[in-house]
C-alpha cells in the first residue's frame, strides 16, 4: 500500500509541475497515465492529496466555481518543497525505479530527468525484465508438457510481451546513447 501511495505522490507532483489542477482533473490524468489496467479511485487519490498537503508538498488554492454547484473548486498546486521532492524522487536509480509499479510513472516524466539517470533506470528495467524472461523461459521449458493448450498460449503471450519490452528498452537505451553530449561553451 505504501508503495502505491508513493507512486501516486510522484505522479501528482509530476502532473502539478505542468500547472494547478483540481482533484477530478488529477484523477482523470492519473488514470490515463497509469493505463487501462490500473484505475485510480478517489478513495486512493484524496488520502494521498491530504498526506501531501500535511507534508507541504502541495497546497490548496480556490479555483473557478464548478458550473453545477457554484462552489469554488479546490485546486492543488505544487510547493517549493514539492518541487524538491519530485527532483529527489526522479533522481533515484535503485530497484524501485525500474519495478513494474513505478517505472511507467517515472518514464512519463523522463523529459525532466538527467540523461545518466534515464540510462541507469532504463538499463535497470531491461536487466530486471531479462532476468524475469530467462526464469520464465526455463520454467516454461520444464512445464510445457504439464499445461493445457490455453495455459501454454498464455505463457507464450507473456514471454512475447516481455521480449517486446526488452527490445523497446534496448532501442531507447541506444537512442539515449546516440544523443551527442552538449559542447562546452567557448569562454574566449
């Protein structure tokens, strides 16, 4: 649970870097970011927002009134502490950076991340997936005779999905490495 809350915090901080948003808009954008398989409820979002308010990572502001109720909407904005926390979280390159729960969110904000950090995260993710792929292929070879046709197809689909992601990561890593380093400024 704490891990999911940290992922939501990272995503909220990243989205609020783009500008202030109210809860409904945050939830809509987070659901788009998390993908179709991981829907975020208000029951997960609002406790996270309250926690972030207490930690001074975000602050509330009053927005335009909602068209139906005429009550002002609460709009959330990132604070200086929130900016610093976002930068700290995006600079982390340990195993949590490339795990399934966190990688997609971090990847969505790679544009604000140093190239060396991006490379370490991409390489870590690729290594983790390659290890998983090797383990699954070994298990698959051992259990192939024990599973029915549909279970075998599901396993094959899983292997192909991971192989595709490993290729995608390799392409991203190669593209990152192909970008020339900025030339030093001429001080003459």
